[in-house]
């Protein structure tokens, strides 16, 4: 069975397997400067580590940003995407997460913080801080990150399969997935702009090039000239090759993603779907044509909102000593 079809089947099961809801009430326990007294240098330590990493491995910026997304959309922002499973049944073992990279960087940041402030800073907060710092390192604007999250103790591969929004999702599925997490349609289109940095495997969009409706056809919503370029890099059934999500500036956080989507050159079906809704389409067109884009500011606002989804605060969860395992 093709990977994309397997993901599709698993995603449809979410209507039956979604066994928890995202509680935004706990987000009241978050605040900017949560560690002011217990670990005053936390943000400086994270930034120093990430600046060092980005100077030698900027290609990790996209995966590390995605890691925070993938964490928050499964069980909420509580670090469960970082947990290992001896039987390969954790979130990181699910097909949509196999392309995530940079787990060792999170471990590096955690080690530095444990040395400075043992048992204080959660892995979930590290993910949120790292997402901000890689964005800034790629020339995006900064934002104030709320902290105070605690770490969860459960990580389940099936939950990742059923709750992560697939790259071929239509706009109704995307809007519904965001609404379930207390996020707006504007948040959807703004956060999709995160695709301005990073790369993708051909397998995530191969059907758009060679078998869109199962009849060996191409996606009519994708620009024909872009299809021709993609076919040069991705052959039928290609599971290994990679392409830039934002050709020419995939290492720069900018608004060019929206220009591409407006020109029908969004790499994923979920990118193209942003033109199928009046609100998302209007935002895409605005950012693609307006000088003095609001995207940079909007992105920080939406990231703060996403960072509140399903958090554990107070006495819930734990502060992991090592991000890959529960205490």
C-alpha cells in the first residue's frame, strides 16, 4: 500500500479514535518569563546553542520548527514527540514524523539547561523556544515565548497518525483540524507560511505529479511549468529525493511562500487548498502583493496561540531530566 494512501486511511480514522480534547484552560499557567527566578538565563542559553547550530546546519531550521507543530497537534504542546519507544510505537515512529530531524539538537539544548538549572526547564518549553530561535536565525522576526509548560508521559504512534494534518488535506479538513485546537482560519494560513523554510521528500506530493486521481494524471491546480521542474527531481514512486519547499529561499524566513501559493506553486495539496477558501485566499493574496507584509508579526502571534494548545501546567505532568524518556 502506498505511504500516502496509508496516511490517508489513518487520518480518516481520527473521527473515531480522537479520544481526548485540547484544553486551553491550562494555558493560563503560561507566561513570558516563567523561569525568571528559577533559571534566569534560560533564553540566553537556548539562543546561544541554537545560533551555534544554525551557523553550521541551517537546514535543520525547518525540521526544528515543524517539530514544535507536530508536538502541539498531538496531545498538545507537552513534548510527547520527543519520547523514544523501545518497540518503535512512539509519535516519532509514525510515518508523518519520520522526516523530522534535529532531535539531537533538542538533547543538546536540554543538556546545557540541565547543567545550568537541573530539573527546572521542560522539554516542551525547549521546543517552543527553539522554534522561535530558528525562525529568527533564518531572518524572521522574534516574538515573546510564553513558558511554564510541563512534559507529558505518553507518546503513541497511532495518535500521531490520526491527528497530524496530512500534506494532501483539503481546506475543510485543515480548518476543522485547527478549530479543534482553538485556532482560527487566519492562524491556519499564517502558520502554513512556516513552509517558507525547509525541504520535503518527493513522497509527500508525488501523487500530484503522476497519479492525482488514480488515473496517472497531474493535479490541475498545480502550475504546469512547476510540475515540469518537479518531475525532473522526483520520479514516479520516489520516496527518497528531496526538494526545497520555497525554491531559492528555503533557508530564509520570508513571505515568498505566499507568492508561490498565489502562483499555484505551493508544493503540497494543503498549500494549494489555501486558495479554495475566501479568507485564506485573501490573506495569501495580501501577503503576496503588499509591500510591508504583516506576515512576520502575524506569525509570532499565531505561534503563541498554537503554543497554548493542550499544555500541561502546575502539578500536571513532569519536568523530564532527559527529553527522550520519562523520569
